[in-house]
C-alpha cells in the first residue's frame, strides 16, 4: 500500500501543482483568450498559464502530421520591426500550418521538403510566388511536382510595373499632364470592375492624355483574363500573345514583365490543371498579425511559433484587444 501511495496520482501531471482537468480547462480557454485573461479566469499566475499552454502545444505539434496532404502553399511573412521574416507552409485543403521557420528562402524551406520527400507523401502541386529561392528549392527536393506560381503575385508584379511607368511619366510631364495623373495611382492598380463610377472619368482622362500608360493599363487588364481561359491551349496562346504585344509596345516596364512571364511560363500555365494559389496564406497573415497584437508581441519566439501551428483551431477576433 505504501508503494501505491508513492506512485503518480492519475489526476495530476508529475511535479505540477495543478490537475489535468484544470490544464484542459486552461488550454480550452486559451483558444479564445489571451494568457492574461485566462490567468484572471482560472486564478493561476500568468507564468503558470503559459507553461500549461506551451507544454500542451509542444506535445501536440512536436511533429505535424503530413498524412493525406496533396496541395501545399508557401509564402513569407514579415513579423517584426527588425526585418524578421517567417517562412510558412500550409495544407491548402485543410488550412493547417505544416511548417514554420525563421527567415526566408531555401534554408528556411529545405528541411521541411526533405521530410516531405522521406515521408513519401504524394504532393500533387505547390503554390508559391516567383521568388527563385523558393521554387528552385521545391523542384530540387520534390522533382516532378507541379509548381504553380500564384496569380495574385503575378498581377501584383504587373501593377508595380504600371506604377513605375506612372511615376516616370509624372516626373517628365508638364503641368497639364501632371494634373491628369494626379490621384490616379489607386485607379490604375484597381481592376476595371472595381473602379467607382465617380472616378471612372478621371481614369479615362489620364489614359487619354498618356498613351504609354493607356497601353500598359489595358495590357494589365488583358493579363487578368489569362486565368479564366477555357482550355490549356488557349491559356498558353493568351500568355504568348500577351508577351508578344508587351514587347511590341516598346514600354520598358512591360518588356521587362514579358521577359519575366516567359521565364516562368510553365509555373503560370500549371494553374489550369491545378487551380491553387497562396490566397489562403494571405488570409492567415491577418490572423498572425492579430495574434501578435493580442499578446502585445511575443518575447518567447518558440511559444509564438507553437501558437502559429494552432491558429486553425483558435478563435481570434480581428478587432484586436
């Protein structure tokens, strides 16, 4: 009997002053509340609450399961004022975060891709932007996988080219020309269907008096139609035709864009067979920033990363604290 009394009680973890039921209660609350709020409700100290939650997350996310994963998305997020970046990989079908690593580029991704290859998971396609550091690492570790360049990043890039052209024209324009260009940045970068009716005339005036800008704008709008082509062959012809017209325009930013698209044509055209993007990761970025805001930053980086792994099960309010 003495020996039995010396054994661990079934209702409490070893060397802890709280029960397993209380730990479960604290972990459940942490999905809705900050650590400080959980501490107030439970009557525990902040450090005790953090220790409970961190221990639970560390146990559950020590090794994230890759079972059944078919489509991946890779992107980077800026998470600090000192230029800190995180590389994040998610399962596009479930929305789960599968990998988080400090930094960006091949070193932040290689270890995860090595694990994917060794686990023999059948990855059909991976969505990422056109940064060479990511796609070259993906193809090196997962030969034969379909690489899909995110179409939102492609449009973002052509918008940057248009903005570059607008700034150059504004610098060179006379007083009248500057008048028509003033306040058009948002209009030029928006899709035609999103232009407010009361601003449409200002856009037409800017395009009427700036031929290079007009050509670039309508090229951008035509490029947006690439991803809605009904067949793979039509999508390919549309891309090649667009690049040809961009080069023939003689507009340097558009020529540079055409060169980029030709270099990445396979990954862009793979969208027809695998219509995926990193858009779900962009939504995740809002949750990451909310998580930071609710906690007023994280001094324990390991704990922050564990909280990221659990984002899909957290209930975060985007209104802040």
